[in-house]
């Protein structure tokens, strides 16, 4: 029996089937809309925070020591570093051959200051390396005793040099120009300090060196008969250049352009009215103790970097120019490498020219850089 309460409860009316289905559809649509909105919000917030992680990694092989470079200027100026759309990393290198090998393996995307022999050998072996900017000349000097005042007096004497290097190529080229090939004993050393020490001790008569070894020999009383920049003007240029992996040029030309722009600005800061300020700031980047910062500034100011006004003079005024000065220099270097047994044949002018790309430095010089 039902109670009175039961009797008084109104009978519930069932919802029509079509209305129940419509409500379920609306519910599903609402749930989907909420999910989509949530996904968009997540994508925006996560994308914004992970944006920098999406930037490519760009590793530059740079030389260390008591001479700053455009790269150390870049790394010591956050505003300049930000021009390059990448996560920058630098690794030191002492030998260009090692840096080229690292580029070939993919661990390095650019080399700042690689000399003739490593670059020419890479081209001769069809390595994917492209020259995009001139960096500088070697700073070596042919330091000889006071008694030697002319090239002809080198006959019968011994000269030390870093084996297989740009310096080796320059010295042999200079001796050939002076008709001294075979008349001077060229002694190979594994490092410039070793060559300098041998000359300092009297084990050899002279040395083609720079930096501390050169300073020690000058302090001893030796003098410079000729230097790398002068040898370059005689037609045997040892050019240190900025090289970039060819595959990066193909896949990310904007990155390469911005890197070259930053390099150009760095080189301008090194020689501008506030050069001392910028150079002093590079000491930490170069690994130079504060006590030697003044030396860093002094040695860098005297270094023969290739100025902006001479970039196209050396690299050529047209793209892939087989008659450019750098192509001719690399042809001479190729002959040198064949004589050393490091190449079986010297690369042709056309082959070398394909690895010289003036597009980026030309645009940078014309003002086509980020402001």
C-alpha cells in the first residue's frame, strides 16, 4: 500500500527520444569546443616558452690566444649576438685541419680564421665547405739575426716553420720568389713555439713565427726581414677566412646572412673609435686573464685583419669568379699541397670558385643587415 506522500507525488514525464539525442549531441559538441580551446591555449603558451629551443644550434670553431676576433666581439656583446638566429656555441681550434674535420662530421657549422692549406685541401677532397668572408692575414714574421739584411744572405742558413701550415706555404713561396728554393734549409716543427725556441737556442738560424715566439726573438736582437702581409702583396697570400658548411648555406641562408652581418659589425667595432672598449671586453671570451687585457688590446690593434673595404678585393666582385685573388691563392696552395703529398692533384680554378660565395658579405656591405 502506498502512503499519502506517495499518492501526492506527480508522475514524471519521460523526455522524448529525439530531445535526448539532441542534448547528447550538444554536450559532445561543447566538450569538443572546450578541448580545442584548451589545446590552442596550451600550444600558444608552450610554443611561446619553447620558441628559443626551436632555434638551430650553430657551432663556430674559433682560435684562442692573445688576439681577439670578430667572433669574440660578438660573444662579448649580447645585442650583437642576438642578431644571429641560433643557439651559438664556440669551440677552440689550433689546427685548421682539425676544424675542417669537425665541420665534415657535422659538429661544427662555421670556422672563423681557417688558412689556405686546410681550406684548399677540403675543396680538393670535395668537402662541403664554402668561404663567405675574409678574416685576415697571418701575422708571422721571418725573424733573422742582425747580420742578415737581404734575402740573398739566407742562402746556406736554416729557417724553422710550422709544418703543413699557411706559414709553411708562405715561406716556401717567398723563397721561390727570391730564387732560394733548395738553397735554404727549411726545418719543419709541430708548433710555432717549438720553431721559435729552436731559433732562440741557436739550433737553427731563423724562424717564421708570430706572437710570443716572435717577441722572444725580437727581444734577443733578431729583426723582421719580411712578414706575411708583405708576402701576400708579392703574390703569395696566406688568407685566413670565415668558412661555413655548404649544407647550412642551402638549408638556412638567413642564418648565414645574419652570421656574416654580425661578423662584419664585429670587425668594424674592432677598428672603430671605441675599439679599446670592445677589445677589452673580449678578454674573458678569449680566455685571457684580466692582467693581460691590455696586451690583448695592443696585439689585436696591430693584427692584419682584412678590412671591409678589401673583402671583395680578395674574394672577387662577382659570384664564383674563377679569376679572383683568393682562387689564385688557393691554386698556388694546391700545388704546394701536391708537393707535400697531401693532395694527389690541385683543384682547378673553376672547382675552387664554386666554394667561394660573396653573396652574404656583399649584401652586408650594402647595408642589408638587421638594424
